């Protein structure tokens, strides 16, 4: 099954108030394994970058000034996403910005039925625990030492690892067990059936006359037998 794990960086928290998408990073996974295929882009938001947002991701207005506008790469992005489920951490936030940008390009929104929210998965699995990407990476031993600031592609790479862990890991032991079962079944099917043997005649079990006479003499010789009391 093909899935896309993605993350975004923005100028703020609310696309309805004029905040814009400035970076998106997407990781392709097939059967929960990263394929190496990615989509990564920076966008000129056509507005200034608030200082508090720049402090989070480090993307300045000067850096983004020569980057393409979202509309210039929107079709390429949609082709990469195709119809795959889209995995994000606090996915409603990322979907909100993505669909707002698509609407500004007169393109149809991405159906929220495709949304897979790892925060919701983590909340069910670890009720009451901290659910930030950093906290969950620490819980599952995912190395994030190279993460100095937020970055869409880097965070998507971390999230792809976390997503697999939240769903139970690679389940290597179970895969090996299944492989062994298949081999055993194949070996069993290849065994040549045994040929039934012919029936042997029944053995005689009655005592002979000589055996009966010796037994009677033995019993007669027993002194003070309890059955004679």
C-alpha cells in the first residue's frame, strides 16, 4: 500500500487570517517502508515572515524571495500525492494550509477522508502522554539529534519512522514466523504418503492346559492364602 508522510512549515497558525504555506516535505512509503522518493519545495508566501515563525523554522523572507509560488508547483505536488492516504502529525493543521493554498489556485481540495493523523493514533495508544513529535521520538528511541530547527522534509522523515513504530514496528519476528510456517506447510505437502500395511492375524491369548495346571499347583502350594480365610 502506498502512503505519503508529509509535513509543512508556514508563516503562522491560521490560513484563514492570511498565513501562508512556505515549505512542504513529502516521503513516499510502500507497505510502511520508505522508497526514497520524495517531494520537497519552498514557496514564496508573497508576504513578510513574522519573527516568531522564523524563530521556529529559520526561513526568512530573504531566503524565500526567489522561491516559486505555490501555484507554480501545485500540479506537480498533486501528481506526487496522487490518491494515497496522507499521514501527518496534527494532520488537521497541515490539511488546512494545503487546501487553502489549493483553493487559491482554483484547484479542488484534498479529501480529508485520506487524512491519517499520528497525534490521534498516539493519543489512543498513550493516553495522557506528551504527543509532540519530539516527545514521541524520545519515547520510541528515534534519533533526532540532527534536528536543530523545524524543517518540513526532516520532520517528515522523523514522522515516517514514528508512524511505523506507532503501528507496531516492522514485526520482523512475525514475518519470520510466517515464513517458517509456509516452508513447513510446503514440506508437509511434499511428503510421500505411507502405504498401509496388511492386517496381521490376531494372537491367541487363552492359557494352554499345561499353563492352567502349573498355575493351579502354584496356588495350591500357597500356605494360609487370604482368600481361604
